[in-house]
């Protein structure tokens, strides 16, 4: 007998897509850096008061993210739901970094048994997370195992009324689609104007712009499999762009209110040039000008 056993925790498998023909060192190194950077920066598992620890193991354009309880933690201090949400929150930051760099990802999330030490890892949850990514996710998205996905979704909905007062759009880390439960990798950006990550600032606008550029380039390949994935991503980004519309308009409306006078043509043009992203699902210049003109009319009243 070895005296060792499985731990129980969160397992996330992530695959960065579209890198098969990429051999440039800097691009490959950027993937490696993103996999490990967020965990290193947060460092939460190294704090004495935390009950969990995490490990990221990457190889080429894939990685496993493992979140599990520290040895000796009392059962009364274990909170599986909180551990899963912590893992999803952390992984979503890495996904946003990939998307902001123009990469798309696919992945699988599960909660279960595995063994991990300094030299490797194995177990049912390791295999399950890979299965979810490779077989069930299908599109550029991160699928959550049905049982924990349903539990997390119900948990979110129970607190919706309370949290909607804090996060005005009711954004959460788990989304339900027709074929399952998936990570909402945009959650952080839907709850705030942006993420400050060291010297890097990520906004919903910058991610949408970067990914739509990737989609446009990929659609030119005329590969049926690639086109299907990019069409899915294009539609998904379109729904997120609607949120971007609201953010843009709120920022402009507040800006004009602060000015306290009817904005000049020069000021309107400067705002348009600075805030408009001309992508599918985002307002055109003519549409934005029409809205601003309506504000002028209302102001005159």
C-alpha cells in the first residue's frame, strides 16, 4: 500500500485553437506565459489562510488547471461551490488574455477525483475534463460538466435579485446554452469597465476587436470545420457586442452630461473616433451620430 489517495477538486482542461501551424517562438512563448501568469500573479493558494491550492501544468498549446483542498483542511472549512467559482473566475482571466491576444480556446471543466504531486497527475477527473473538451465542447467555448453546471446555474439564479443590484446586467460565470452549461469568459468585463493585469488593460472592446479580427482571417480559409466554429464565435461575440453598445453609450452620455452643454461637432467627432468599434453588432458611425443628435434635441428642451 502506498498510503496515498486521490484528492477531490476542480479540473479544467484548456486547448488553445488554431496553433497547429504556428512555430514562431514569441507566439508560442506568449501561450506558455498566459497559462502560468495569472496563477503566479494571484498567488492566493500560497496564503496561509486559504484552504485550497492550485497547480497549472501546460504542454504545447494545452494546459490543466487543478484546484484542490490543502492536506489537513477540516471538512467544515471545505466549500465545493466556492472552490469551483474561484477556479472559473481564475481560468476566465487566462481565457480573456488569450482572446485579447487573438487566440480562441476550447475546454472542459469537471469536479472529481485525481492524484497530483510534483512529478505528475492522473485520475478520473483528469480524463473527464479532457473528454469534455475533445468530445463535448465542439465549439470555441469551455463546457462545464452537466451536474456541477446545473448546480452552479441554480445557485446563481437564487442570488440573481440580490446580485443584480451590484452587477446591473446580472452577469455570472456560468451560462446555459441549448446543449449544456458553459463558462462565461466575459463575466469580469461585463461586471466592470476593464481588467488591469499588470501593465496590460483588457476591456470588452479590445477583446471583441481582437477576436473579430481572428474570425475574419479564419473564415478566409474556406475550411468547413473552421467556418462552423468561427460562425458560432461570431454570433456569440455579437451578443457580447450588444453589451459593449450599452457601455459605450453610457460612457458617452455621462461624458456629455459632465460637459454640461450641447457638444460641439468637434467634440462629437472626437467621441466617435475614440469610442466606436466598427464591428458586426456594434453601432456604425451614422447610428451613433443619430443618437447624439437625439440627445442634442432633448438637451434643447
